[in-house]
């Protein structure tokens, strides 16, 4: 925890924020309006007043300090940023940590082999000595917050260009971060809010020894896979269990056999009470990104340019992955995490484009902009806001020329084929080799430093899969992108081969060090210029082309217009609930368990059960097969104390909470602070949610805590874990 001076600074900051109406301050997040209580990703340390009263009306029995406090243990002390893009929560006094299966999939895959297939069979450590370390995996606990808007904007003026403003903000932020960090082993971030009208500093304690404890079999944790992703009803046990370790003195430390399990400052008891319609549900987590205050131009760009481009590239990649994964179990293990990562936002963009159109988000934004124009004219605000939409229109018309090409450069180019992407890691080393100023010894040491990443890369690499992926993506790249925006090498080869890159890729893979571990290891022992390596040359050509096009795209900016529009909206709609967009900082969202009526004559129940799993069951199918032990328990209806009052085993439920990517793994908490579920997805009918919250149909899909305990207790018989948990009957 922070020292007393930082706690005092925080308390003063919070008191000031509660007493003063900052121009775009935190108090704006607690205004009550006619907006439904389930909409809003709230900064949890600002919860009080009418906001808290609304939560209590819905069933919350906790005080603001019990939810978030730096003075005593609170819910926030059980919540972590997990890895680079998920949330997790502590569920025992000894640092046991729960998150989603898809969040821990990369670690499970890294430990798996054909001989020890933890992906298919699951993994259960029967003692702490069997828990598996994960190099590079971290969890971060929030330890301090401070509004630093005034300091970050010191020296900033309206006369500055956007480039000058950004440079000054970066300079001030860097200085503040260094001051707040000092000599402490913490991560300090300064994050913009409301399109740069406000800045908040966050300090995190980062723990680097996080070990895999348990993972259910594929047929539970990944049940439904791509087909069911982003849809309801769901029937998935989307969980994975880790443990946080510390140095013997309790401080963060890298992996060591001498480390000890974390002594949790706070952890979540797990409830067996189950859920009913209307029950209070609260989620704390780290949602990644929303853009709810964007203009119609941003929406149009997603529908017409961004979404279709990403869908096309990822469909092409996934087709090749699936072909090779279905044919070879070894390839399946190597590519399971990669396929899941690509697939997740492939289907997301399919749904987002469809639902943006269905929910008429472009039209809604256009109406709001017309209202803003009328307000500007009526209130003599043209001097300040009159040019906002001229700037916006100019920006989006400009971006329309480049969005598709930039996405293809990224998705089908330097992040398309694995060898091409891997080659980019050697750019700086190759520059050093070519500089002729570094000694042979220096170059050799730099090359040897790459050994661990080389081993990690080839462990999960299949040359034939990557060959077919690269061919298919380059064929698509050449076919879909205007010749004037193609990288030179792709245009030259494509023109000559009539768009068929098979021979080119075969030749490149036959010669390159980036597709053969023996060749790469030999190169590390005797590093020389990579300029003539065909994969490296292709990567460099694509990257340079990307940078050239991106430079043209960035010649027109809308950051000033977005900042002014945000300011103007808040001025125009003083009674509106202006919670900040998600930006991977801790948020609280509250709502209730409810069913869903997504369309005419269609009503979805609020729960699914194990009976529904067995209705979908397809023996041998990679998406819908289930473990034999689960079938056995279902046939006997041997659910123990985890059954509901009807004797059914609830698997998943839905709530009206407001979440997005990054909330994966977030706890669903009842009104008394107990864990009732684990958030893992949103529903198809509200896939436009990152741009527009859909009050009537937006739902959060959660795994029921009783299903979690059932799998741990009845199916895995992991009594060592059951003894750690605090279960509320």
C-alpha cells in the first residue's frame, strides 16, 4: 500500500472532487438522470449520493467504503487486471484467483502437449507444489488514484496546434509519472478521460508470480466455441483458476521457489443462494474500450470500412487455421489460443456491423448532432463550437480513403502470417548489424538475447499452417486493395503471378530463417544482415508501406473536435449521466438479473441449465463435445447442494450490467458482496454496445457460481481447493 502522504493526498483530492463541480470532473459521473441504472461504467471511488441510493434501491446493502476504500479492505482489493486484457478476482485468503477460461487459455496452451493435453482434458493441481508458473503473466492491484488534470494541462493553451498540445501533455505526464513512482516497484499510468478534457493518475502494484492452479476440460470451458460466441442462450463453464505468489515478506516478486501464496487483503465469498429475476448484480472490473460519445462519422466508418475489412481478413485466416487444426491434434494444441484470439473479434465485428445497422445507431448520432447544432445556434456558441462538425466531416472523409488499406496492411500483412510478424521483432537487431558501428561481440550478445523468444515462437509454430495462411492473406491483400496503396513487393509479385502468391511464399519459406528453428538457431550463433531473407524483406516492405499510408492518414486530425464536442455535449445536456468511456481503468456497473426480449415474439429466459448442455452435445465435435464425467453426473442428476429448487443445475445467467471487452473474468457480486457469477460475454442483439448502449436488449452473460463449485467439487473432486473457499449457503 501507499505511504501516508499519498493517502492524505488522495483523501484531499476526493474531498475536493465531492465539493467542487469540476469542469468535466468526476462528479459528472454521479449525476442521476432518467437513464436506466444498468447503463454506465462508473469510477467506483466516486460512488455516493444518488448513485449509491439507486444501487441500494436495487438491492445493494454495501456502503461506498465497503466497495472502494484506501483506508480499510474493500471489494476493490479483490479485483485485479489479469494479464494484458482481462479481469480477475481473489476468492481465498491465500491468493487463489478466478478469471475466465478464455483469459487463461494462452497459459493452459503453453503448458499443453500431445502427452499432457490440458486443453482437452483440463488441469487440476492437487497441491500447491503442482501449480504451474507462467513466465510473463502479471496481475495488477489498484493502490492509488489522483486527479491530475491541472498538472497535465499546465502550459497548454488554445493557441497551440494539436501536435504541440499532445507534446506538452506527454511532457507533463512523463514528469508526473516519474515523480509519483520514485524508487517504488509500482506501475504509474496517467489516463485521459472525456476525450482529453480530464486526466487521472493510477498507481498499481504488479505481481509477477502467477501460477496455474486449475482449468476445466475443453468441453466445459470452451463449450460452444465459435458458434455460440457472443450469443444467448449459452452453456459454458468459462473459468480458469490461478494463484498469486509473493516474496516471503509479502511484496511483489518474480517467480521463485521460495515465494509464498499471497495473503489476500480481501477476497470474495462464493454464494450458493442462486439468482432470481430482479436480484441485484454488480460487476467490478477493467473494461477496455468504448466510444459512446462518438459522432455519426465514426459509426459510419465502422459499418462501411473498418468492420468489413477486419471480417474479410480474419475469415481468411480462420479458414486456414480450421483446416489444419481439424487434421492434426498437435496443430490443434499449438493453435487453440491463437484461433480463439482471432475468432473472438472476428465474430464481434460481424455482430457489431449488423447491430449498428439494426439499432440505427448512425441515425441516432445524426439526430444528436442536429440537436447540438441547434443548441449552438440558439445559445450563441458558434465562436466556440461552430466549426466542430466541419472538422469531423473533414477527418472522416479523409480517413475513408485509408482505413481499409491500413487494416489490410496490419491484418493480412505484418500481423497476418506468423513468420512475417515474428520477423518484425528482429528489426532493431538488423539495424544494429547493418550500422557497422557495433562490435561483433555486441551483436552476438543481442542475438543471444533472442533465444528465449525464438524457443517460445517455434514451440507453437507449424510451418505448413503458416504457409497456407500467408498465401491466402497475400492473395486477399492483392485482390482487395487498390494498386496505389499496395506495398511495392506485393504489387510486383501479384502483377507477375496474376494474384497467386503460392510460388512466392513457397520460395520464401524454403529460404527464410523465420520458418525453421534450426536455421534460426544457427543464425543466432552467427548473426548477419537479414536484408536478403525473403520473409524479413516482405515484412519490412509491408511495414514501410503501412507507415507511409498512416502518415498520410494522420495529416488530418479530429482530436480537437472530439474534445470540444464532448465539452459541448456536457454543457448542453447538464442533466445527462455522463459516465466516462471505458479505458481499461477500474469500473463498477450495477443492474439486475433479468430475462431478455430481443425481438417480436421472442423471449429468452434468464438462466440456462445442464440439460441445455446435453441438448447441444455432439460426440466428437470440437465445439459441442463434453467430458464423460459430466455426462455421468448429468445422467444421475448428481448435482448435490449445487442444484436449484427444481433439482436443475444452472450453468449461465444474464444480467442488465454494462460491460465490454476487458471485463472478461469480472466477478458478478450480489448486494452483500458475495460472488454469484463470473462475467464472460455479451449478447448478439447488443453488439453495437461499445458505441451505443441498448437499454432494452443489452445483457451480460455470466457463469453461475454454483456451476463453478459443482465442477470443482463434484466433477474434478478438487477438495484441496474447496477447503480454501468461503461458501455462503
